[in-house]
C-alpha cells in the first residue's frame, strides 16, 4: 500500500559505535548518515547509496516504495 499523502521522505541512519571522538555526518537530498566509526559510517553510506540506485532503477522513489521492499533492498545492499 503506497502512501500518496506523504509530501517528503528522508532516510536517517545512526552509527552507534564511534569511539574515536570524530563526528561524522553524510547528507544527501533523501538521506542522512550520522555517527559511527569510520568503517561503520562508510558501510552505512555505501549501503544507502546502492539502495537508492536500486530504488531509482525500479522506477520508485523513497516516497512511493513499500516499507518492506525498502527493508529488503537495504538488507540486500548491506555488506556481509
């Protein structure tokens, strides 16, 4: 079920394993990644970028994609 009433959508990711004191923030039009160690932050950013590529290739947007389908794409694009 698509929610056509949503005017905007933004994906927000938090990395919670930062122990080096650095503040990491990556922002784009439809997502923000905040925190995490360097490795975690990079992996989260890569995952989200690949996920948005898949969303676009399927003719969807973050506004129109089903939550379960988004979750499946994130899982698919997460590094092992």
